[in-house]
């Protein structure tokens, strides 16, 4: 928006200062003017965001503050409602697998997710069995894409020989996890991005069958994936 004026105008700042002036141009970022008492002097600029109001020579008042606040409010709006599918590795993915997630809210939001994946075990006598792992959880998004994740699911699979028979046994370890992370995504209607998260898991059924007494009840939780967001 541009205005070319030839009479005395008063620029009122947010601090309450008044500048007697001859306004030349009102731009989107700056207001250009001459000092009214020194109109042959240099052309001066003042940031639009510092101006509260302009009082024109005819008495009309224009509140610049309202225009700035409306622009800032529109910039601050954040639509946090989305669905996403992610492929990756970690606790939320069932090791190597797929995660489905729903998020609602704005700057602060909430979400739920489920993950399904598999893990390949190195067995005995050349065996390479696959185990299906799954998880589900609830997320709090305190700020946009950053989250706190509480979930429960299958954490890992351990295997060992049983007794003198040499038979192959396995046990799926499961328990809760507490993680922090972020879902970064860029684009318009369909967004693409990355998921990174870390935290700690607690194994509930630790050594329930005495398969491996060296297994720790606490384990590092980690998520790393590629996101497609709708």
C-alpha cells in the first residue's frame, strides 16, 4: 500500500513519541517521510512495526498497529491436524517396519500411533526366523512437530540354547517406552520429512524364561524414519 501526501502528518509510535512529518510513502515494511520543519532535508524511514498510528492533517486517524497484529496472527496460525505414514527403524516401527500416526490440535496437539515391523534372528543350524513386532502409543506435542511419546510394545527378540539338548528357543521382549522427538515435514497438501526420536525402554518380561540373564531391563529407545504426511 502506498500513499503520497502533501500536508502535515503526525506519526505516533508505540512508545508514545510523535513525529511531525510530511509522509511520502507507506510501504509494507517502512514508512518514508520528511520532517515537517525540515522538508528540504533527507528522506527518513521508520519501521512500520514501530508505528502505532498516523494522524493526517485533516484529522483522519489510521491505526497501523491493527494491521501489523492481523498480519502476525495470520502468520502464527498452525494447522496440526494430519495423518502420516512413516517407514523406518526403531521402537515405534516394530524395529524395521511401518508407523501409522494421527495428530490433532494446533501449536499444541495430541496424537496416537501404531507400528508394525519385523526382526530377523540369527538362529542355529542355519535358521533365520522372522518375528513380527508391534507397538502403540500416545503423543503430546508441546510445540508444533516436537513431541513426548509414551508407548508400549515389543522391544526385541532374544534367543539361546536350552539345556543340553541344544534346542533353539526365543523370547519376545516387551514393555513401555518414554521418548522425545520430532516429526519434520515440508510441503503443501502432501508433505515429506523425517522422524527422529530417542528415549528409554523398560523390559517387563525380563528373563521370564531365564533365556539370557545378561539382558538389561532398560534399553535405549530410538526412532528414525521417513514420513509422508497428509
